[in-house]
C-alpha cells in the first residue's frame, strides 16, 4: 500500500466474503464477492466525479506477485493514462479472486475496472501478475467479458509493455463500449504498422 501511495494514488480497502485463506481456497465463489461491510462502505463513498478507470489490486493466488509488481506496473500505467480519465482511489482487495473487481466496479459506478491480481504460482513463476480489464463492470459477468494480460514480471512481460497494451485495450474498450471476446487486442499489429510507415 505504501508503494502504491508513493506513486501518487490514494487507496481504499475491501475484503471478500472469504474470511481467511483456508476459506478462500475451499470456497472460490466467496473470493468473488464482497464482504457485506466492504460493499456498504464502497456504496456509501462520496465520489467527486464519475470514475472512468478504476484500479483494483487483489492478492489472488500469489500475494508475492502483487507485493513485487503492482507498484512498478502502476508507475508505468500512469505514464500512459489519458489525462482526462478519472481513476478515483486504488482499491486493495484481500482474499480476492478476479470477479470481485466486477462487484467493486459496480459499487463505485465505474465505467471500467482493471484488476491486478496474483496468478496461480507455477514451477518457474511464483510471482506472476495478471491484469484483467472489464468494461461496464457488474455482477454476473464471465471471463468472456474480460480481457486478460498475464505473466507480468521482469522475467515475463515487462511492465512498460504490459502498461501500453492495457491502456491501448482500455482506450478501445471506452471507444467501442465493449471488453472481452468482443474486443480484439491489435495493439501489436498497430505498432508494427506505425513502425512500417516511419521506416
């Protein structure tokens, strides 16, 4: 949290319905829903203006990934965010699964939500961070409604590359008013086309 605040973001806390790690592992559905008091707190939060791009940071299956990579990724994201987009607070969610971002986004009436979350540890990557972007977040959405960027870490997808890809997708989501399977990631194709024109 201190590292995130050092990037210039204000923070809020939220908890899932899973009260502890054992429950989180046994009841994935509880990790996708907000604890009642957390939901009330978010709904009662006074917002000076509508949130365009809500950032949620969740521990997921690797809190190590969040501890290592969330703040440096946010620093890169900040460089590419449009100046007229309001981000509001960064919500730090504990015992969280990806879909909890939908309920948080709905509670705060955000146009989009991006979830930074620790991915399932593998043999070679115990600290891999995943990014999930959802336009018009609300309860009941599925993975098909989200765009995913995975394996964000120095040994995988670099922070600057991940940030550029995310903001490209977010701009397209805002323009087309869709995300997930309806939104194709053509950021690399457009970058190649731009480079070809310059050559």
